[in-house]
C-alpha cells in the first residue's frame, strides 16, 4: 500500500560538535518522522557533499539555514505524493532534483535527513518500530550487531595527537550485547587508568568520546589499549580484540604518507600497518591505504584471509565503488554511512550488495553526530552484523548503545557477536 507524503519541512539544527546541520520532518498518512543529518570530520573526496551557506557569517560560515530555506519548497514539491514506504521512490524523487551522484546542489545533508525522516514516518504510520519495518520490507534477518567501540582517538578526531584516527576494541568473546558494552566500558576505564599512570591528562575527550594523548608513536597508543584490556581483567585477542581506523587518506602528503614524523612511500606505510597486525591482537583494519592508492590497497589485500579489511573513504557507501573493490578482491568489509551516499536507499543497496557477496557491512556513525537512534535500528533491521558508533561516553553515542540494549532485552533478536567479522572462516 502506498503511503503518500503530504508534507516536508527543513530547518537548521545542531550536531554533537555544535555545528549546524539539516533537520527534516516528513508527514505521510498518520505518520510523522524527524531526522537530522550527521557530518564527518574526516571525509572522503567521493562522498555526497555537505552543503553550507556561502558568504554567510552566521556560525562562522558553517550555517545551513539559507540552504534549508532555499531547498524547502523544491524538496517538498518533489516529494508530495511520493511513497514514504518505498526508499527507492524517495531516492528517485531527490535525484530527479539533483542527478549529480554527490548531490552537489541538493546536498547530502538534505538527502540524508529527508530520506531517513521518510522511513521513520512510514514506520510511525504503520505502528512499527523502525528496525522491524525495515526488516519486513527488505526481508532481512534482523539481529543485534557486534559493536566496534572507540577507546583512543587521533587524526581528525583529536587534533592529530597520533597519526592514525582511532584505536578501537571489538568484544569478540562476549555472548550478548549487554555483556559486550559492559566489557567495552571496562576497557575504556582500564585504558584511562593506564594513561593516568603514564602521566597523561585524561579529563578531556575526543569528538567520539575516546581518550586522547600525545603518544610518541602510534604503537604506544595500540599498546595502551592492550594494557587497558588486561587492566579490565579481560584477555587480549580472546575476550577483546583491537580494531584500527587508520584513515590513511588523512596521512597523505606530497611524496607519500606522513607517519611517525617522517614521510614514507605507499609500500612502507602499508607495510607498517601490516606489521601492527602481526604484533598486536588486531582483527579489523579500516582504510589502511589512501582512497586512491591502488598500490596500497593491493598490498593490504594480503591480509584479507586473516583480517577484516574495511573500506570507508575508498567506497563511500556507493555500490559502483564497492563493486570495483569486490572485483579487485582488495578488502572484505565496507563501512556504511548513509550521509556518504546521501540517501537511505543508497545505503541499503550497499548493505545488500556486501552481504550478497560475503562481505561484512559495518553501519557507522559520524564524528559530528546527533542524539537520534535510527542508526541502531538501521543496523538491526538490515542484519548488517556490525555497528561502529564511537565510545561509551557522550550522549549522542550512548543513545545508540542504549537503543540496542533496549532492543536486545525487549525483542527476541539474536546477537550475532564475532561471527559477523570478516573473514568468516
């Protein structure tokens, strides 16, 4: 049954960094859905564009109020009568307004907010929770995802105190989501104690709630998290493993990559990342080479049989770019960020494509997040298997964890645990 959209409203709101973002309300039948678009600090060159107002002093040039006002009538007219219950129909209407794959005139921030709000309106009209509505219409096996939790931040998330962007943990030994989050909380507390012992200041936190410290080398940050796992009374590798978000594109400079205070070529950079995999209990490596570094991705592909090799800036939640990676066999996992693609439908296509070829999708938040919980429903309703939200601090992060804690205790949904990690041998 078609659920016709009868109204769309856009306005300016604030994200978790206090920066303006687009908010949208969609009305369809008796249903109403509200959504805000998140924003990234470390963004790939190929992702949908976050449009801010030009030549405006408001919010030091970060305002989106004029853009929301400019798009209001155009988006409303394009969506009136469209089916809120069909993400592909909403996507088609938005892309008819702006055929640019990166939504250069509409903005990925507008497309994301509107398409998510339409989904939530459809779920609301049907009296269903968003995850269930999504699962029924996509025939996906709904499940509670394995969390990937930020412990130490660097790069664009923490003033480049270390070169790599995040050192995270994956609770590979936990048997429930509730246990997984409690273990991650213990590791963060344990790592903070380790940093305190080393004389670092730990009162301040990074964009995603992680700890940050000016380590002399990236390896010392990884070692601090391993020590934090042990301080928490858990076994590195058996109970709790390490994941790295290298964010290699952010390390690129003329002549190669900057790491450890020196500039090295692609082979040397990737070999260092591969060395970390050998030396520490690492199960997942994200963006171990720059987004256009074909040589680097070919080199890190040597790990795909033993490690989750996760692409973010390389694939930017886009099926065509993902298909290239699949054909090359350079990875086995893809990060899924709806605002990278610009609409919910494009994100759903990436999840389906990844699962269809045996890759592991990881549904992910952004560093500039919102207090909304739809990301948890997206990961659950699609059966994606993994979710990456940030740390166990800051309300825009804990809102998602709390939603998953609720879903686990309120519904008969399986917790997938470490079985979601690629490779699955």
